[in-house]
């Protein structure tokens, strides 16, 4: 069992997904003692060291940020984003990441099945006190057909380009997606105790919207509430017990079991997490999926961002998982994608919380270039997560030809190196705003910097999933 140890002393509640602009404290890199949400720890049975799990806002607002931001509900219809694109001054073609939405969203047979016969119902072992927990719709933030709005609306974005053009990209959810996405959010709860309660605050809802909602272009999105270790604990203001630390994992197991038994019906699924959410899903995969071929057959991929997944030196399988390899091709399925992000001018320092493991190497799989090398990223950021650039009136901003990523393997670290391109040119921002200390890197925007690539990749991987006989 992964043992989440002490996190840093955070003087401010750090929210990676919030609409509220907050300035992270520089003290966030100072380690404390005791046990809380997550930090580097040595784990049992060869599991990797677990990097600190925390989420925070993308820094103070920049020129062109926040005050004028508005949320426009997306039309509930199928199709690529081009159909919902409105041109502003000198718009120049292409809506970007949403363009391949139809690849995974068509009607007919679901990804991984032909519909010829009912699929086997797969279940997990769930604690008796949680057996019926997720039958209650209030325990879900996104539940297709019942609670969709958080993961389908408020996701419009303004595309910015180096030639000065801008265009509004309307978020268009897939009408009949053929596969599912199961998402677990990072450490965001501001509840006063060590463990979050069942009442979702704006910190949870904003995060689900920002990190999971855009996947609704291509899949049905399931996002459960869970009793996570809180930022209060991470700040050192509450001490979680062993039972507290088990709450979140047991909740997610129960939620995933409810999904499998009530909604899956043989469909392929993508697992998505960030930070603490990735840590929980990493455990779920090791305990419940890795050794079960019937579940691996439905696993399209796992997008585990902002965590450290261990593999042996020079290998793409082994370490944490014996049967689940690292994703290295766009049409590869049953694989895991993971990375932690650092600036090109600020590589991981000796006390880095990410990019290293106790044994072997940490996985880095760039969603824009799984086989390696440099590639442009398609970001979807909150306006407060960039500096400079044109003022926008949409909840998200997507600067193109602005970010480049490359997986770097150096010394004991393996990480995604982020470079800024064309800074300040045309309508582009001058920089991203997400730094809280060198040893955290750009943890706060791990998901946001490549959201378009991740969504497109999920659709391509789903289309490649072998059909069920």
C-alpha cells in the first residue's frame, strides 16, 4: 500500500483548477514532518516513491486575465470543434484539439465491443460500508445522463496565435461517445479536517471542469467525489490517521466498481488523474487491473499526470506494473502515460518532489510525441495561468505554437521539459504563470499544458482498442 507522507508547509490554499486567482506562497517548498496528503515516500513491494500530491492555482492573474471571464454553456451536440468556431479578428483556420473528437465519439459499437453479445460484468472487492455508496447520485460530480453539466459546459476557449489572430472555440461534447473516461481529481479540498467531507466546494467543481470536462469531446466522463487528504492536512494544520489515509482509495475503488457494474457494459475506458488523484489510480491499477486480463482488455489507457510511475532502467514494463506498459504509440492500448513538468531553464533540483523513483526510472511519456523528441503542445489554460497576451472573454485560453515539450532523462530524473515559444508575439502570452518553487516544477499545470493532446490521444487510442468478440 502506498503510504502518503508529509507534504510541504503551504501557507495558502493552492488550487490548480480554481477560477479564483490566488498567489501561491514561496514557502510551499519547505518540507514538514508528520503525515498528510502526499510527499516523497518510500513504498512497499517495490512501488515508486510518490511525489507530493497537491494542486494549486496557476499564479496571479496576468494582463488579459480573469475579471472579464465568462462561462458559456456548450451545445450538447456531436461534431468537431471547427463547427462551433467563431472567428475574431484575422482568424486563421483550425480549431485544434477538438478536431479529432469524432474519432472516439461515433454511434454504434462501443470501443472494445461489437455488441454481438452482452459483455461480462466485472466487479471489484469493495468494503461493505461502501457497497451501495455510489448508488447515490450526489456522490458524483459528473455522471453521464444524470449530472453532465459540470463536464460538458463552461469550457469554451479563445485560441491565440502568433500572427495576432484570435478565435473562439466552442466546446462541443460528443453526442454518442463510444468509450468512457473515469477521472480522479488532485488535492484541492479546503475542508478544515484532514479528510474531505461529502460536500463539494468550488475547489472540487472547478477542478473537475478544468481537468476532466474537455474529455467530453470524445468520451462519457465519470468523476466521483471522494474523501481525499485535504490541503489543510498538507499545510500541517491537521494530521490524518492511517484510517484517514485509506478513505480516499476505498472510496475510489467503490466508485470504480459502481461504474464497472452499472455503466461499463464492455466499453473501453480511459483512467485520468492528477497528483493525489493519479496516486490513487496508480494503486487501483496495481491492485485491481494489472493482474486481471479481463480488465486490461477494456483499459484504453491511463493518463496519470503529476506523479511518478516506476519502470526498470531501460524498460517500458515492470516496476509498478507487470503487465501494463508505457504508452509509446498513438494507437497503443492498455498502456500508461505519465509525466511531471519542469521548465527548460529550471530542471529538477536535488530536492525535487517529482521525476524520480526509489528504484528504476520515472515514466515520462509526452502526449504530443510518445516515441520521443520535441513536439508542440496544445494547452487549455485559465487566463490567470498565463502572463500577458490578449484579453479574452472565455473561461479558457489556448495559445498555439506557444509551448513545446520534450521528455528528458538526466541524472536520476526523468521529466517533461517545457519550453516557451514565440513569447509575446501577436496575441500570444509572454509566459505561463504556475511557479511555486523549483522542486515543484510546473506541477500546477501538468494537465493544462497538454490538454488538447491528451484529449486527441484518448480518441486515437480508443479507436485502436481491439473489438470484443
